[in-house]
């Protein structure tokens, strides 16, 4: 089965982007969230990346 990248519907703080990325790469969501904060502090690219990811990534379908 092929993995797909979705925004998490269960572990979301703002829109579920970080938790979705963490699920895809099988990592702790806190690590991904910390990476976003570091990117934001290093020039603001984290904010732009998060907004783009929130708009582009589809919602997770709960079956």
C-alpha cells in the first residue's frame, strides 16, 4: 500500500500539517513542530511553508 500525505484530523494544533507530515515519515509530531518554529525563527520561511502546506495538503479521510 502506498502512503499518502494528508493533514491529520486527530492530532491538530492549527490545521494538522505537522502531525500529517509526522505520520507520513513515522516521526513524533513535536519534532516536526519544533522544525517549523526553527524555520520561522531563521527568516520566516516556516510561516510561508506552513501556509502553503495547509492550502495544498488534503484533509485526512476518516473511514
